[in-house]
């Protein structure tokens, strides 16, 4: 057995475990420091209303435009792959470009909505 034949199955098993543990630790520390920050604000005598996060954005709009962008990315990636034989590079680049464009359009729509509400 070569070295690669041994390493690949080990990475296939360990990598998801390491990623899951890393995500759990990151979330735990974020929550811990958020609570420490809240306690410091309360000790200073400030109002707990500061903890309310103002959500004026629409998650449905954001997700829908992201997924539409990803769909266009797949479509453009397929076209680039078939027309110029670019293989998987076309798919990944178009997914990121069009997904980001969808999020950008979502941001512009939300900002326009916020400006109308403010005036």
C-alpha cells in the first residue's frame, strides 16, 4: 500500500469530525463572549434594550436572490464548460460570481427600502 492509499481514508473520517468540533467550539466561544459583554453593559447601568438586534433585512429575499444567482452560476458554468472546455473551474467561479451578485442585488433592494422608510 502506498502512502496516499492510507492517508485518504483517514482524512475522509477525521476531517468531518474536526470541522464539526471546530464549529461547535467557535459557537460556544462566541456565545460566551457575548454573555460577558452583556453582563459588562448591565453592570455599567445601561439599558438592556441595547441587546435587541434590529433586523430590517428580509432573509427570504436574501436567500431567494442568492439561490437564483447560484442557479445562473450553474447555467453559466455549464455553458463555459461546453463552449470552452473549462471543466470545474467554470462552475466554481460562476457560482461565486453570480451568488455574490445575487447578494449584492439583495443589499441594494434592502437599502432602497430602508431609505424609503426613513424618509
